[in-house]
């Protein structure tokens, strides 16, 4: 690995930022929770909102499975017992079931674990960057672009595309921020600010981390299963390796734990609040936990955890792509019609940023494998088929219609 990886990261961050700006525009138009599916519902109708709701759930299951696989892959580096496939799958199954059982008893732990994991991740990165910079070797930054990528446009685009998807995965979390908009104060003004702040801070931290890692290990970095830990171990010894491993495990566990709680809630929300799924799928127990959604999420996540990390990352990016395109088009529609005016944030350039964001999203399709595209197609077709057999909950639809009417009245008063 060389300095070109940092260039790919910066290019990816720039392109994702264009999409994030579109989300900031949409978040400034709505105060309701839901993000992509809610924006699509307003712009293109119930069916589009329903499809995106299903893909948001699919995205959550893929994220949970990907983090479980990442956790166990990290543990393989110092616990060889996880090289045994039976032990590996048993551990994946056990972790998902454990999260599901905890979820049955409510959500009191989620916020604490999420905050702890985020703090540990940032602290670990800062320690790595601040200490690791003293062990950087300038020679490791040469050559900037590998010779294989300089033999023509085809090889260069191939190398760029291979790196684009896994790096893109680092930034996909921004799309979850507006999902809980109703729980925030003044969301139409605060969410755009948070989106921009998150994109800037994540880009700076990840770029510095990669610069230091390459400076320490150079081309050897690509051969490690835990590159940051190995790089820090090379610099300061075993305790440095252990420190990074512990930080990684806490961070990954926190993301997986959070995904296991948030994903079932989407199923319950679509069923109970918006009438887009059968009411039976939104059932909750005495602890107010959506137990049917928990079971469905656990089953699908267990099935996905048998796949490779890179495949799950690709599926996550595909599900993100399916959310991005309707959201970007919704920005264009609302900008043209001014149907839902912005509050506190105005997208510069009118149609320019959505146009570039759409091009970036379309480029993502070229990096998906046939297996990933096939799975995405199967999910879309099955969801579409189920839509026409779902018995509509008239009471839930009435509440949703009232919610939309109240939202329009609120926005009318502000204008």
C-alpha cells in the first residue's frame, strides 16, 4: 500500500460529501424521522418510500453482519481457534443471538454503549496518529502511484474501483443521522450542521490515520489482516499492537450492538406508524421492544454472517446507493417545485451538486460484482411482490396522512 490510497480516500470523501450535502438539504426541509425512505415518500409516493424502507432494513442487517465478521476476523489475529469454521460460525451465531436477547429487554444500554464505542474509536485513532507520526519513514511514501496502475487507463481505473467501495463504506454512516430526526432539537437546522461536521472530521481523521500507517509500514501494510495494529506494533512493540486491537474490538462491538437495536425499530416503525408493513410485524413486548422485528433481523443477519467481509461491505454500499439515488432526485424535484422549502440550510449551486452526486452514485454501480447486484435485485423484486399482497392498515395510514398534513401545516406557519 502506498500514498495513492490516501488520494483515493480523499476522492471518495469528496464524492460522498456531495451526497451528504444533498441529505443536508433534505434534512433542512423535514422534521420527521425516517431519512431516505421519508424523503422518497414525499417526492415519489408510497411504493418508493416502502422499497427504500425495506432496503434501509436490508442495509442495517448487512451492517450488523459486516461488523460481526470484522470483529471475529480481528479476533482471529490473536486467537487461532477462530480459524476453525465451526467455532467461527458458532461465535457469529452466538453474538447475534446475544444482541437479540438483550434487545428483548429494552434499549437502556444502547446509548451508553454507542457513546463508549465512539469515544474509544476516536481516542484510539488519536493515540495512533500522535504517537505513530514519530515512527514514519519518508521512503515508504514512494512511489505515490503503483507502477501497475500507470500502464494505462484500464489498470488505473481497476485499482481505483477496487479501493473505492471498501473506503466508501467508511463514510456510509452519515445517512443514518436523519433517521431519528424527531428526537433532536431543531432538526431542520441542526442535522445539516452535524452532517457537514461529521464528514469533515471523519475525512481528516481517516486521512491522517492512513498517512501515518503507510509511513510506518509502507507496502507491507496491505499484507496485514489488522493493518493498524500491525503498524503500531511495528512502531512501539506488542503493547501498541494490543492497544489498537482492544480499541478496534470495542469500536466494532459498539457499532454492531447499535445496529442490532436500531434495525428492528425500522421494521416496527414502518408497520405501526406508517402502515407500510403488516401490523403483526410491528408487535412489541412489555419492554416496548419490537420482538418480531428483532427475530427477523437476527435471522437475516445470521444468514449474512456466513459471507465474506468484502461481500457484506459491497452489499452495504449497494443498499446505500439505492437510498442515495431517489434522495438526490428528491432534492432536484423539491428545488424545482419549492414544495418543501429549506430551513437553515440552502444547497449552493442549485442543481449542480445533485447532478455531480448522481454521477458519483452511478459510478458506484460499476464496482459491484454480479453476486451483489443479483442479491439487490432479489431483495427489490421480493419486496415489490410482497407490497401488493400486504393488507393495508387503514388506521395506520390515516395516522400517517395526519402526520403529513401536520408537517405541511407546520412548514406553512414557518413560511
